[in-house]
């Protein structure tokens, strides 16, 4: 994305050609089910305008002419926002979401709307109505892309967009980033506006970029972030130039490796990859130690109580009148919200305060924390249980085990590739930072990517 | 105490909880979630095990 933006601005590449090539590839690889809606005509029209602007020599935004795509819960004026659901399949947005407007102002071109787990409520990324997004790394078996931003993960990994927008309530950016071998950033809660995006859980939802590198995330985040009067939870803190922070230097960077609860329960290949990544950063001058976070076993209960309550409240009207139109797993998950009491919800928010303090405490003497993004690589679609070493585990809770602590705490967390399984599936790790210090998170991720090539590898596709 | 408050371990109590929340789901719809509700109840019981004495809930509203 960063290089493409430079080439378009320099006039060496035509944005019309770039958009046309992406649209052709989207058609050719439709079997991956990355997109729900393709905005081909509008994208070509925007590309022609972008080309004219380059020819005219006027000022260009940092993403001028760069084709991106959006998880289908972000509003785009005049385009349907389905939330991946039959229930909203005819819902056409009246205006752009704040992040969409900002990305367009930066010059980005919207190619279309991406597949997702229905209403963002599932970490596998499955969708009955529009077809399951397929992980591009295994041509033989239909493997999950991870969710809920499954189409975003597939589109970026398969070259169907230069970058994508995702949302993350329990890991929905970082899980597909991990399973699809791309880089995805969940910013600090309050860094990026949620206005104009369908909610799953107002207090846990985070919007963020999904790209091929940390440098690309830096470029997108700067365009997206900042205070928005339409979202009262956004911060007034100024937005730094994240790209300028990418020095490639991690000398003296204090890295806390999360072993208890995280590395301890990961598959051996995942554990080895993350330990090797920590060693790579150490050889580059980072100071690595091990640290534990308190209350991790209670995170699942607290997260569930909050998300289930808020999601049930948001979906209450449709659950009363159109329950049969939800896909079964999402309907059943939403219905379970009725067993969460007000007391559970408040106790969960108390646990949340302790978890946040615990993460702050671990970062008091460290710059970032390092952990796997998921305990295992992509599983086969429909597989409810899998093996991690000698242990049989349930896929769904395992997928979100390492990511949701940082939705509860609100800290920024970036997933990036750090290896591959023997079967050729990507492995991801998380870099977690202090609130509103995405610059350090991205600096660490970018430095690692300058030392390795895992993020540069692409799946072989027809 | 908290775990028992959330109790909905059979169809009548689950139906009661649903109606209290304003949902008129059918018995068939409720039966479909009964096995998962048992797991949910066990999960929520974990909140009871945490000492939260004096801890203020993490709910905040920003003025700006």
C-alpha cells in the first residue's frame, strides 16, 4: 500500500489500471467469498478522478488512488450495509461512516464491502447467507479465515484489496490477520470513531486497519484516527504521524513475553514461532523478559457478560420479530444473553477495571507485550474441536482466548505473521502497547518485519 | 449466589427469563439453546470467584 501510493502519486502507475486489475482479480477469485458487494462502477469512476488529479498536479492525499475494501458493517453512502445478514440485505446507507469518509478524504478508493461472520458475532468468520469466506492458504481443504472480519483477512491476503477495514470486539481483526498471514491493528479504544458502523458491543468494539505490513497499518491508521463528534467515546488526543515513528530501531525496547495463559497453552509450532520472534527482537537490541497478567482465567466470563448483554440489547427488536432469519449459531449466541443479569454485567465491568490495571502494570516497566494471536493455525470449516498438542480443545473459545483480554482492557494490539506451520499455514503474534501508544506498537512490528519476510509471503492462487 | 441468580437450567425457568426480558420465543427455540446455557451459567460463575470489594466498575463517559 505504501509503495503503491508512492507510485500512483509519482505518476508511474495508473489508479485506473490498479482498480481494474483488482476488480478482475476479485471476479477471478470469487470462490474465496471475500466480498459481499463489489462497487465496480463507483471504484472505476473514483479511479478516473484520481488519475485526473495526478495529471493536474494538485495536492494528493496519502492514500491517493489506493484501492481498499470494508467489512460490510461500515456504511458507504448509497451502498447496502448487510452486516453479513439476511436481515439487513436491503438496508442502504444514507451516508459514509466517519472512517470511510476520512479514508476517502485521504484519497482511498472503495472497491466494495467484505464478508464477515453474521453481525460480527463469531471468531470463525462463517456466513451462511453469503457463503463462508475461505482461507486462501489451503487449496485442498476449506479452512476458516478467522473472524469476524473474515472477508477483510482474505481480501488482503489474496490481493483483492491493498488494505481493508475490520472491527474487533473479541479479536475480530487480529484473528483473521493471524489465520490469513496479514497484519491487523486493533487500536486503543477511543482512537478511531465507531460512528456509522453497526455495533456488536458498544464498549468493546474497536475499528482498525488490516494490511500486508505494519507500515501500511501506520498509513491507514493516521488517516482514520482522531476525535469525532459523532462518537462520544473518541479521544481528543492528537493523532501522531505513525509512519514517521517507524525507525526500524528496537534497541532498548522493553518487551514482556506473556507465557502464563498465553504461550503455555499454544500449539508447539505457535509457541516456537513466538519464542523465535522474541529472540529475533532480542538480537536486534530489545530487552526481553517474561511477565504474567492477572485474572486471565476470568476474562472469558467478563467479556461474555458484557458482549452478550450489549449485543442482546442492540438486537432485541429483531430477535423479537425476525429471530428465524439469523444464522443459527448467531441466534443461539444472542439468545444466551438472557441469562446474564445486571449484577453479572456490573461485576464484569469491575473485573474489566482490574484487568486494565493489570495490563497497565505489566506495561509500567515495559514498552510492549508479546504473545501469540491465536493458539493454533486455521482449522477446517465445521470443525468444532481440534488438537493442541495432546489436548483436545474447542475451536471457538480457543480462537479468542489470547485476543479478548485487550478488548476488555482497551489497549492497542497488533497481530502480525511470525511463521508458518509445517502444513504451510500462517502463525500470528500480537504486540500490545500502552493506551494511545500505537506508534510504539507499530515501530516494534515494523522493525520485526524488516528483519523477517513472513509478512511478504503470499498464498499461491489460481 | 451470582451463579444461582442466572439459573435457567430447565425449559420453564429459561422461558421465564426470556419473558421477563420481553422475548416470546417458542419452546423449540429455547430448547435449542439449553445445552449452551448450562455452559454459560458455569462460565458466569467465574465472576463470583473474584474479590471485587472496593473495585469501581469500568464504566465511564467522556465529556469531550
